[in-house]
């Protein structure tokens, strides 16, 4: 699935580039005005660019779940005797499992 997503993303990027190039060519030739609306090549460039954006959305839907999904499940890649507790303990303020700060109380204000 991942290779299909990468391939679709590359084709989508090519669509973005080709669509932008067609629209830029028409804008330079005709000038940036409402006359562009009458140019079929400008519309074709817009359609190709929109198709590229759509292909990127499809490619993202084929991507494997990211690290955030793993964090929400509780298995953030930290394994061992503590299970997933090591990640939660490391995330405590100051890195202390008890939630105590590393700084002496005189420094805390």
C-alpha cells in the first residue's frame, strides 16, 4: 500500500507542476487579467492542478498510520518491563516519575 501511495503522490506532484506551468504560460502570454477565463489552456491547467491535489489526498489516505496514532494507543514504541508506563513517566514534569521538579524549591519562586 505504501508504494502505491508514494507513486500516486509523485503523479500528483507532476500534476501540480504541469498545471501551474500551463497556467503560467497563459498568464505570461495573455497577461494577468480576466481574459484568461476565455483561454482553454488556462482552464486545462487548473483542472490538471486540481487533479494533482486530489491525487495527493488519495495518497495520504493510503499512508500508514503515523506516530500519533501509536501514541494514542499507548504503545509509543517504548517496551520493556514497564510496558507503556516508561513513556508516561518520562513525560512527567522534570522527567521524574513522581512528578517532582528537578529544581530545588528555592528556585521555583
